[in-house]
C-alpha cells in the first residue's frame, strides 16, 4: 500500500512539473503574441499620423458633399384595356445608382483598418463603422500581405 502511495505521489509530482512547464510555455506565447499585436497597432498609428501629416501639407479645398442617395421618381402607366400593347419610345432611361466613393486600405490589423478617403484623408474604421456609399463595416480580414474591409455593399481593398 505504501509503495502504491509513493508511486502516485511521484506521478503527481511529474504531472505538476509538466503542468508548470506548459503554463510557462503558454505564458511566453501570449506575451510574444501581445507584443506582435502591440507592434501592429503602433504601425497603424504611425501610418495614420503619416497620412494626416501628408494631408495637412497637401491640404486642398474639398468639393461640396454629394448626396449618396439619389432621388427616385415613380412613374405609373395607365393601361387602356381596349388598346393593343405597345412600348412608348419616350420612356426615360433606367436610373443607375450613384458610384460609390473610392477608398483604399492603407493599413490594417484584426478589427481595425486605416482607409484613405476620396479626399485623401485617413479614416479609421472597425466593424460597425459607417462609410458613405458603402454602409456599415461588417469585417476586416487579412488577404495575403494586405487587408480587406468588408461592408454591407461590397469590399474595399
């Protein structure tokens, strides 16, 4: 009985040593990972500061804002059942949606990105942010060495 107790004590000691080693390894991995994330955030801040500085140096008057929602007119045709079906040559052309503003992704990290607006200004976005013409940002993902901002109405690369 005492021999079995000694064996179990030795096993417990071995398991505790392995647990301690695993905890130290995980701690080191977490610290290294947080350092990488912190470095990426510092890089994003630097890029944003650089974009803002460039914008201030090259400041130009921005054009008047353009409405992103075009006015639509509803046209109803009255059909006389006694006439034969024909098309009217004077029908107005189909409306095309207004083009979306052009943004480019300057830098990114998980759940945050820096875009350059059509006016050349840096714009910081995260999921839930609203972009004119694009709607809400739904996700920010990495694609190769770049970042992609997914919105309700498309993707920005």
